C-alpha cells in the first residue's frame, strides 16, 4: 500500500480463501484498487 504523502492511491489485497499463504508479490490472486479512479484489477499468476 502506498505511504501517506506519496501521491499514490493504490492498495492491494491477496485473496486467501483459496489457501494461498504467499506474499502479495507471489500470490496466485491479487486484487489491486485505485481509490482515485475507482479501478479494480485482478492479477492472476
């Protein structure tokens, strides 16, 4: 998640219901949300 004052407005969440225990950089499903534009992106690895 972006730090305060950086101007970035994105945060990410790792989908855990599938049993995935990896971090957000290696997780099978990651949801990214941009609060400025309202865009939601699903990243599948």
